[in-house]
C-alpha cells in the first residue's frame, strides 16, 4: 500500500489499523476543548510522527494517522480529514483552514478494475492505490481546500479557499481555483502594512 501499488483495503491488518485510528479520532472529537492534556495524549497515539506545538480544533478524521508526518507549530481547523493510505508529509508552521481534506487514495479509472469484488470466503473487497502528498513549511490553506494524491506543494504557499489541488504548486505561490493554479509569486511587496503592530 505505502509503495503505491494496488492493494486490498479489506485486508485484516489494514482494517484493524483503520479501526484503531477511527477510535482515536472519536476519542479526540469527544473530549472537551479545555482538556488539553487528554487531547494531547490522544494525538500522541494517533499521530506518533508529529512535532511540537500541534494545535488541532477537531473534529478530525484520519484513516491511519501513523502514515502522516507533521512538523512543528502546525494548526488544523475544524473538520480536518487525512486519508493517509500513502505517506502524507506536512512541514513546519503550516495553517489549515476549516474543512481541508488531504486525499492520497486513488481508484482505478475503469469500472471493471474499480468495482467491488467477492472473495472466495464470501467477503467483499475492492482494489485501491495511493499517492503521497508533501506540503512544505510556512503554507496557509484556506477553508474547504482539497489536495489529491501525488501532489507536492512548495514552501511558503497560500492556497485559496475552495481550491482543489491536483498538480504540484511551486514554492512561494498563491494558488486558487478548481483545478488550483498559481496566479502569482509571493514577494516582499506582500509584507503587511501592520507588520510592526502585529509583533
């Protein structure tokens, strides 16, 4: 699965891993926001490869959690969804708006290859594959952004609200739309007029 080859997601080991991650997500989502220690403990189990200062609002949804690497000082707003059947890498100081989805899973284009099958034991399964997602440090994602598998987003990018990212975005770009396209490069001219005030 992690190598990007076709796999059976109904495999018992994978199913058990998803159930564990789902239970951890349910626990996190049910905790009061003020229970900082309890929420942090659940995140340590769900995301063993996260850096310092992770701030997650919840609810959150991960397929596995253990296949996602998160840098330092990352903020994830409401309804953050990661279907990490392939590696997902998030750099430092990344901000995610509400309803952001990172979606590595892929399904075959032909329905003959995609449709659910019945195994000899009577159980049902299908074939899927995944493509990794890599997000550089210092990025900001507006609300309702979707990133599909196989995409790399360079350092310092801003992805506009509602964008669907299906191709790589070069560093220090503002990208918007469906499909998302870079519309300009971020430069010193974008420095905030209130920079001194904001310190």
